[in-house]
C-alpha cells in the first residue's frame, strides 16, 4: 500500500478503510494518543494506539520529532479537537529522536531561538504556515504574468555591471586572495581572473531585462539578488528574491497600474488558497499584539489588513506633495522623526514612508516623481518644474508595517539624455555599450519595477522580521548551511 497524506485523511469520510500514514511525532499522550504531522497541512492526525498492543521497547521510542509509519483503520473520533482518527494496527519507527537532544519540544519557542536553529524551524506550525504562504505567493506571481502574456526571463546572477550604481556588491573571483595577480602598476590584474574582468553577484536583473523587453514586449524576472550592505535591520537581507517586470511602450502610469494590480492579485490568491495558514498567522499576531502597549497594537487583524488592501485603491501622490505633508506633520514639528524633513530633495526614510501609509492616509501609497539627484541614472527625466527642480518618472509603493515594497520607473529611452546622465554620475559608457544599443536601435518608451519578494511575504504573513520569511537568511556575519 502507498501511504496517504494527512491532509487527505483529515478530509476523508472513508471510515472503516485501512490506510498507511507517515510523518513526525508532535506529541504522545497517556501512552495511547499520538499526534503526527507530515507537512501537508497545519493540522495533526491523531493516532490511537491500543494499550498493550505494541511492544514496550517500540512505544518508548515515540518521542517528539521521531519519524514513523502507521497502518490503521480510519474511524470517526469520539474525542474533542478532531473529526477523524486512525486506530493503529501496525507501527514502524523510521527514525528515532532523542528527547534529551532534540531542541523542538512541544512548547512555545521564541522566534529568536528558532533563528538559531533555522534548519529545524520548518518543523514548527508557524514556519509550516509561513512557507506555505510563501509558496502560494510565488505561484501566484508566475500565474499573474503568464495570464497576461509576459515572458519569463532568467537574467544572470554573475554580472559585470552595477545596475543601481550603489557599489554595495559581492565580488566573484577565482584569484588567489593571498597573492592575487597584479599588473605593471601594482593593481590587481582582473585579466587573470576567471571571466577576464571584475565581476559581482547581481543587485538587479533590470538592465538585462530591458534588453529582452525591447524585443519581446513584456517580460519579467523572478530570481535571487544580492546586496553587500552592512545592515542588521528587520527589513534587510544580503540575499533576497526580486520580481522585476519590464514593459515596452509603458509609461509610469501604466507601470503603477500594473504594480497595484499584481499586489492585489497575489494577496487575493493567498487569502483564497491558504485560509488555514492565514487564520493561524492572524491568531499568532493577535497573541503577539497583546504583549505590546495599546498604541503599538495593529489597528486591524491580519485578514482585515489584507482585505483592506484589496478593497481600496492605493493613494497616489507626488514626492513633492509627500514632502509638504511630512513637513507639516506632528512628528516632524515635534522633532520626533529621527531624520527631520526640512526641505525638498531629501531621500525619504522608512519612518517617513510608514507615517504616510499608517498615520496620514491609512492605506497603501504610491509616490511618484522623485528628485533626479536621489535616483538611479536610468530613470526618465521629467520636464523641469516651475521652481526649476529636476525630477524623474520614478514610483515607489509603500505598505503599512513595511515601508517601500515596490520601486520602479519609466526608463530613460532618449540616448542623448541617458548618456549625459551617465557622464554626470561617472558611469563609463564603454562598459555599458550593450545597454546603450537599446537606445541606438529602435528605442521606445518603456517602464518597469522591482518587487522585493520577502517584503511581500512579510506583509502577507504578518511577521515582523524579514529573516523569518526566507528559508535560509543571509545577513552580516551569518551564512549558515
């Protein structure tokens, strides 16, 4: 007989039929009632073991974490808490678990503790729920773009260009770090390196995505990206996943429409396909909120927050309008912001973004038309405004509890404007010749954005630390597994 997944058994009405199940022991009560889980759902299956039906030596090995196979008869449960149970007729221990050494005993563990044993935290109900939601969101992303005729492109992970111009990149090399090859000037000779030039892990697939969009129309990437930023916040990772669509013949308004549509689509999909997981995470968040002061508690529970995003249009304002709101805000006037807003042109911090979303508008916000000086070289320059200020057709989507979740722009398609901007920012044109060819030959208006996948998962699960929504988090001084 093949074994049946626990999710199927819990929904089954085939009472009196014999089944085989396999899973891991969660609890064992009164030497009679086993709760096991195989990862197929959050709920456990109760196994009833008849007293004296199995050898003592076997029963004594039924500790939390042990892997077992059970053959038994499916029956209606007489006890509370479950509809069905399996009356065991045959029991096999597949893998023992020493209770003196296994760190996940049947009690509540802190998230901090679970981060220290991230290789085992999959076995907890909380992380079962988180990674089921993450899976649903990833599937929904691909389904969204597939339904709209987008082409999925794999952009390179090893790259010779810095898309953001930030310089915070992980270098890739095969040179001997103790004695690297050097040229006549004593500088490291990258011609001797594997690729014959300096290369890094990518910070974005955007520039390569643009190449494909200029032939295929609408494309998207969904892959790992890397930032060597020495940041130990609850919102940053050194390795994370990005969704980056690029669309030919789109302007920035089209870009904002698509990004809002994508976010609503994937949130709706998660609500529809992961109701048990989101209900569990909602209740978990409510328990966490009880420990906080009243003014720090969430105004809406997790389900209400997600449904609120679906039912309301995102607020759209310009950067200039946002600056005026922030300048007049109480936190700014009372000097409660860590970074005070005193004029146009400053880069907004997370505290400013969250104020706009959580306090002022109380809904997701799309900011557009940022100052050119604080944005990347490839963003399309707008006409200079009445005050002589230069802005670009950029847009960021801000979410409650997260801040920026999407960043994008209409791209600068005008060759002369783009090359002038590259010169101003000291970006060597000869290194980007391949990119400039898209502006030399058949240039066209186009736009795109990047959606940080872990920030999306953070929002939908109601978790508060980004290290808890990726299986194996990478951050400064930590690269376990």
